[in-house]
C-alpha cells in the first residue's frame, strides 16, 4: 500500500474521531430532557434505517458470513456502549474517559496475543504518548479504582476487540452491508432495553429531534461507515492511536458549544496525543503492515460500491 492511500485512510479515521468528539456535548444536552434508553433506541434505530435504505439494494452482497460477522461487530459495539454507561454511573467522567482510552494499548497487545499482529517500535512510542496524554487530559487518578472503573475497563477490552475485528471483517465484505447489519444488531439490543416500562412514545422537542438526527446520521452512520471503509487500508494499532484524539475533539467542542474550559494540564495532554498521531504518520512506521494484516483475513478488500 502506498503512503498516499494510507494517509487518506488515516485522515478518514481522524474525521470519524472528530465527529465522535462532537457527540459528547450534544448527548449531554439531549439527555437532560430524553431518558437514556429512549435516546439510544432512537439514535441507533434512525441510523440503522438510514443505512438500510441503500444496503438492502445490494442483495448480491448479503450472505451467511456477512450476517455472522456483522452480528459479531454489533454485539461488541453494543456491549461497549452498555458497559461504559453502566460503569460511568459509579465513577467520574474523567476516569471513564481515560480508562476507555486504554483500548489504545489493548489493541496492539490483543492483536499480537491472538492474531500475531506485530507492532513497530515507533507505534509503541505513539501508544505510550497517547496514554500519557489521555491521563493528563482526563485528570484521572490511575491508582484509585472502584467498581465503576472496572466496568469501564471491561468496555475498553470489548472496544479493543471491536477495532480488531472491524479491521479483519471490513476486508472481506461490502462495507455498506457489513455496517448496516452491525447497526441493526445494536439497534435491536437498544430496542430490547427500551421496551420495558415504555407504553407510549415520549414527547420530544424540535430541537432535540434535530440533535437526534445529527447524532444518528453523522455521529453514527457516517462514523461507523467511514471506520469500516478506512480500516481496510491501515493497521489496527494506528486506528487505536487516531481514536485517542476523540477526547481532544470532545474538549474542543465542549469549549465552543458550552464554554467548558480546558486546564493547562489538559492542553499538555492534548498536545501529547497530537504528537503521538504525528509519530504514527511518519514514513518509518511500517507502511506495508496493512497488507500483512490483510493476508491474515485471506481475502482481498471488497469495494464499497
């Protein structure tokens, strides 16, 4: 794979992280008026329906293997959502943000242990810088753990596997179909969680409907479709490093929308995360590694159509 293609893939994943960063402040706004299960069901349900409109036209791409792989991704994604929400009730937002970011370390570790995916020394340097940056940005105390922290740690484990399996499965299937199945599975679980105790549809303001549509179409459909498309052309470790930029963008948009200020320590942490991504982009950082990961999937990448 040439450097230009790899750079375009990483740039696409960075756009995913940027949109994810906007979802925090908008989710915080809407959750003041809309119950959590209602919010998740509507956001994920709208996202699944929007993608189905196109994916259902690609009938020749639907088969048993893509259903299986899409379902696995959907289950992993829902578990990461659930564990993070379950854990954040018993810990601080800063701890939750830092612990979720530990997936940056877990991805290369799990990739090597389970799939023999090797990580270069510059990539490990990037990982260490990203984790240090996350710690400074969040202000979390890594030495004080409670039950909520352990639940969020489980979320980081699951999300690490989601990144790894997205990289593998996206090279074997049409990305629209794979992502559509993934989001439909997540929406199904969200519906199951929503139904108990809900006999009538809640009243939602026009402003909140606008936020829901943004979160569904840009914060969900665009982001997961772009992730599935671009991970075919870069490594899982580089993906995890790029995703460490999420809290940086979240802090930026929190300042722009709600006036939330970042501390000098937070700025330093954000700078280290940006530096980690720059190091990951340097030419010495194994430009041929995506092909090695691709060989393990035993299939050529499918076109997005």
